[in-house]
């Protein structure tokens, strides 16, 4: 397969604050590739760089062989890169139809084309069709996510970058969203999927990269990553527990998040991050401690995964 997008040794920073170091990955034509990691790992920062909202300090981004590192966002959209940002960011006071029209900005002089694209989006999301005249701000969270996806698809992208599409959605809606992502991919669009819901992400994508405090610490095909002890313990919340009869066995812990994968850290911006939250000062990711009701004293089995574990390389 040929590479569609290549990120080479990106160093990303906000002013003096470094967010990502030496980040390299690629997405081949037709692939779904996922970037997973805890809060503050640098997932959104990486997507911002791909979409052109953040200029890398060093490194390069190539799209279909062309160096786009310094290309402005709107030109990247023209080339076929589309971003669905974290939190969706639909225009609340515009209708569903108007939001979709904005997604087709590059075809604004071709009314028939926009009309045709809108028809395709309405076929994919009948719910949006029903609500075409409704203000986007009055839609449910799931409907807004569908609108954000639909708006991105209106530019007929070769690559769609999704930042946490499952964020804050009910389990059934999350399943719908991931089904839709697969359908979008099956119809020919490559996908770069950023997720905290590692279980769904690793089931949906073919390859993945694990980002931890700004660096890629593991990568590979998703089946391999799902069996990686560090990924299992830190992101799938599975623990190896010792039982009296059978010795070591695998148990699944904490499935508070849809799909059984536990969202590592709830989104409460005012809540200070725990040491396990992937904060820059922390070199550890989540443990399996949220398993069943908290055992007391020595029986409390905590397993931390160190960030300095081996780097598999892309
Ligand atoms: N606008 C900004 N200015 C300064 N620092 C920022 C800014 N945005 C993000 N950061 C920092 O960059 C690092 C990576 O943040 P980023 O938002 O990319 O993480 P993330 O993996 O997307 O996390 P989350 O899962 O919470 O969305 C964090 O340490 C964060 O505090
Ligand atoms: Mg983010």
C-alpha cells in the first residue's frame, strides 16, 4: 500500500511548552489508523499539526508525497485532508443544512455538486435529513457528532482526521459512530482516528500508535497492540490477577466506558490530573486498580505501566 500521510519526527510545542517529541507515523491509502493515549498525551496536538493549525518546530508532514508541513489549513482541505475536531464544534446558530454547506466550501461555486454531496450525507445520516432545518445547537450530542462527520465528508476528503468522536456519547450512540467510521472508510476515505476509548479504537482500526506524554511508546497492527501487556493494562484496563486455583488469569476491569474500554480520566476540566493522567511530570499510565470494588490494604493490586517501556518503533 502507498503512504497517504506521513509524519516524520515531529516536534510540537505551544510557545516554549513542548507537547510532542519525535512523533513519526503514517497512514496508508485505505487504512484506518488510530492514535491512542491518555489525557494530555498529545493526540489533539498531533492532529492540529496534521490539519495545519499548529506549525511543527521540527519535522515534516507529507501528504501523497507532497511536503505540506508549512501549508495553511485551507490548502490542506483543498488537497483532501479534513478534520473533525474534539468537541465537534458545529455552528450552533446555523441549521444542519447550513453547517453541511460550509463543509463544502471548496465547491461553493458549484451548486449542483453541493446538492449531490448533501444528498449522499443525508443517505448516510437519515437523522440529519429529518433535522435539516433545525439549528445545530439544538441537536443531541450524537446528532452533533454525526453533523460534524457529515460536514467533514462534504469536502470529499481522502483523509479524515477524527478527534475523539466517542467523547461524551451514550454507549449505543458510540457504537453507531464507530459503525459509521467503518462505512466511511469502506467507501474509500482513509481515517486517522484519535481516541481514548482504546477498546473501540483498536477494534475499528487496522494499525495503531500509542502516544504517552508526547512520545510514541508502542505501535503495530491492532491485533498485536490488543495483546500487548502494557496496552492491555493501561488502556484496555485488563489485569493479570492471581487466583488461588488457577494462578494467573486475565480479568477485565472497569468497563465504565462504552465498549468495555475504560475512559482513563473523566473530562472534568477543573479536576486536577492525577499522577496517572499522563501529565508531563508522570511517566506512568493508568492501572487496573479500578477493577472491582476497591480491595483493602495489601490486597489492593495496583499495576502501573512505565512510560519508559520499550519503544517498538513505527
Ligand atoms: N493551547 C495550548 N497551550 C499550551 N499547552 C497546551 C495547549 N493545548 C494543549 N496543551 C498541552 O499540550 C499537551 C498535549 O495536549 P493535547 O490536548 O494534545 O492532549 P490530548 O492527548 O489530546 O489529551 P485529551 O485526551 O485530554 O484530549 C498537554 O500537556 C497540554 O496541557
Ligand atoms: Mg485531545
